[in-house]
C-alpha cells in the first residue's frame, strides 16, 4: 500500500480535519476528523457527494469516536479505478477497512454509500462491528423484480443519454451544480449552512478543472446504473439484507424525494431486529439537514449496545 501524500493536508473546513491519500488500486482520499481511541467510525457518502458531506455530523461523532470519511472513486478528491462501477468501490472499501483501519469499525453509509455498506457487511461481517444506514435507496416493490427501477436503468443506458447529461452539467457553474444537487435531494435545501455549500462549491470547481473530470463523471454514471441494477433485483436485495449479521440502525428522512420513506419502512420491517427511525421535516441529507438529531440517534444507539 502506498501513501500518495507526502504529509497529511489540513483542511480549512471542516476545522481540524486532515486529508490523506492512499493507493487502493487508485488514489483514494479520506478525511480524518479526529476523535478518541476506540472502535472507529468510517463514513461513506452517496452518489455525487464526497467526504465533505460528513463535515457537520463527523465532528459531532468525533467527540466519542475516531471518525474517518472516504471519497469514493470519481468523487471528491479521489482518483479513478481501473474500471468504473460499484465493484471497484466495494474492493476499495474492503482494502481500506482491512489495510488502513485494521480493526472492526462502525460503518456509516449514506444513500449509495449505504448500498455499499450493506453489501460489504453482508460479505465481510468480521470487518464491521456495527452498521448505520442513512437514507439508503430501496426497491419499490415486494416482488422479485422492481420493473420500474429496471426500466429507468434501461433509459439511462441508451447511447447518448450519459453524454447529454455531461454536456448539460458542463454548462452549469459550480454554484449551480451544487444547488441542483441539494434541491434534488431535499425540499429543505435552504437549511443547509452556508459553509457547507461554500466548501462543496470549492471542491466542485476544483474537480471540474481536473484532466480526468469527464472520466470521473463516467464513474459516477456507472455508480447510478449499477445501483439500479442491484435494487431492480428486489428479491436478491432483500436476501442481502437478510445476510447482514451485525447490529444495524436505519435512519430515514420523512420528506426524502430520493428514497421513498414508505418503501424504506417496508424493507426495514423485514429486519425487525434493526431499529428504524423517521425524521419528520428532513429530506435525503440527514447528516447535513439535522446533524444534532442524527448524532443523538447514532451515539445513543452505540452507547446502549456497549452497556
């Protein structure tokens, strides 16, 4: 394993965080948000996000746990994998947990990061002490297949669609890109603090100037279609949840436009041993919209399990 940074870089925001880059079959950036010794928290963001998405919740969790936040391939300041798709991120996550962290973690996954966290925990339970899910996408049917999800994936895979989306994004300013992402994720985007928006805009501007910017967007596109393929096989996805053998907490925004709360509750009910809580008045971005509530639920659940 090769550390690609001569020395950790300190970020202006979140305050006190340090940035590290490690070669895990491609350059992977993670933020160390500090915290005491003990079972570390590893946080995995969703599609189109980055480790900065944990900039409000992470420092709160760092009062009781050491907190590390990853950039997935093609996101934030991570580089590109040899081949795009969720499989590369799954391999990278396993290497990060076993080679960089080296002990069982509290794995926290948001949105697509929740899908990765579920898959990883089902396959490698020895690396995860506890699992926390924040608004993971879910299939919308109790049948064998989610035909609507698979149909949407088929449309996205039509030749020319990905290129058209890339051209549309290229015509937006970084400010417009971030604003669009936030408004697609929550009806309460105006509640996101200005420092979060500013940091995301700065990172988006920096990423858009990279020589690999188009390839990074292709990596993100592959993440979308791979996630849809997983969820479209609804019965197989329920079987993945059934195989998860570690204590799990599921938190969900009641106003989430990207992960239907009723479908989430129905899927969570297949695991009655998992606490499931809805946050009224919050959308898809619990860690940014209400970090205090999210911290309280996570730390209270972790503390109760330690007794």
